[in-house]
C-alpha cells in the first residue's frame, strides 16, 4: 500500500472502533499503537543497494525476493567448483553466495515494507501474515481484515492491539480472549459485547472493570474512555 492508502485504511478502522475521526498521522499511529509490535526493519539489498525490508535483521547480506529471482533467471546461483581444503574454505565460499532473502511475499497484492506475507492483500509494514486484508503494523496474524498493531491473532476484523486472540471485532487492546465485540481493554475473556477494562469473565454486556452497568450508563462512560485513548501526548 502507498501512504495514502494506509492512511485511508487507518481512518476507516478508527472510525469503526471509536466512532470518531482519526486525529493521528501514520507515524503517530506507529508510535502510539505499534510501539511493541515486531515489525520488519529497513536494510539495504547487497546486490542492488536499494532499500528493502526484513524480519531477519541479524545479517550483513540481504537480497530482495524479486531480485533473487531475477538473478536466478539471467545468471543462476550455481558457481564453478573450487578446491576445498577445510570447513573454513566452505564457509568463505558460502558467505559470497548466501544472502538473507527479504520482502518474501507470496500470492499477495499491494504489499509494502513487509516480509513473509502469504495470500494477503493491502498490507503495510507487517510480518508473518496469512490470508489477511488491510493490515497495518501487525505480526503473526491470519484470516484478519482491517487491523492495526495486532499480534498472533486470527479471524478478527476492525481491531487495534489485539494479541493472542480470535474472532474479535471493533475492539481495542484485547489479550488472550475470543468472541469480543465493541470492547476495550479486555484480558482473558470470552463472548463479551460492549465491555471495558474486564478480565476473566464471559457472556457479559455493558461491564466496566467486571462491574455491571446499565446500557445508558455504560455508553456515557465509554465516550470519556474514547477521549482518553485518543488523546495526543504532549
């Protein structure tokens, strides 16, 4: 995705979750929501000297997936046999042809600044995604759509900072939970609708900090919580 597309998706996701217009830039979204997410790092392609992105940064030799494939087509990766007198000789030869492949993108479209992406569309600055769409700053997710800063999560839509969870929607900051809808700050819960700051409960509506509220009470407090979440730091 280009930056305009990224911002457009961010705007839609925040509107769906918080029912408010997005006040942040892409860089502010990264700093506020994805500060602890494992994201691809920018490195330099050792062959073309162009910028590329990888989740395996502990190396000095990199090559973009498409460049590796091009090299294989016009020259090939096999080399002429040389005398080998020691393991050191093998390592020296191997180092000359051994590059970490970057931006590994398979059967996917409109992917940028990402690595190890499979069967996905519209992905930005993410790693290890499978069957995802409209994902930004995310890691290790599958079958998700319209997510920001999510990790190890599946079958979820319109979520920000949802980790180790599944089947969540329109929710923010959810950990180790499932079937969470329209909720914020949820830990180890199941089947919640319109709940906030709850832990270790299931099958509840309009709860705050594990306390039951009436719908009108809950929604009034929710408005203040949204303002607090989206407040810009000075």
